[in-house]
């Protein structure tokens, strides 16, 4: 399973993992549970979706420090993607950029 933005959004069902909001992908951000400033890494079990409001509220703190509760523990998904990412047809440069944004393997 590629550790990509798209797959994190799928794993978390486009839902903020703190408040349960589903504001749409434009309004969701990737949150590092343990902030990078505190040694957190980019990995399946340290990255969750957070809405803008929760992201702002949490800032560079752990959930404990921010007194925020994760709805479920983030884990590497065990499911298989419905289709392989490379089968996505690239129809235009902007689509390509968009696909790259969503599918690129994030640095762990
Ligand atoms: Zn939220």
C-alpha cells in the first residue's frame, strides 16, 4: 500500500479524525499526530486527516497536549486499492500534476 495522500484520505474516509467532520478534501489537511517539531515522522501510524479548525487548534502539539482525542488509532491499511494507481489515465498536464499530488509516495 503506497503511503500517499490519496490513500490516507481513503483510509480515513475523508473524515477529520478529531471531530468527525467531513468538510470535503479541499478542507482537510494531513496532521502529524506527534508533530514533526517534536520528532514525529510521516508514517501510516503518525498521519491522520484533520479539518482546518482542528488542525489550527492542535497546531504543533500532540493530541494529549492539545486535549484532543483521536477517534481511532491510525494504522497501515490492510485493504487493497480498487485499481492500481498507474492505471489512471493521464489526460492532461494539469491532471498529471493533480494525480502526482495525490499519488506520490510521501517521505517517511
Ligand atoms: Zn475536525
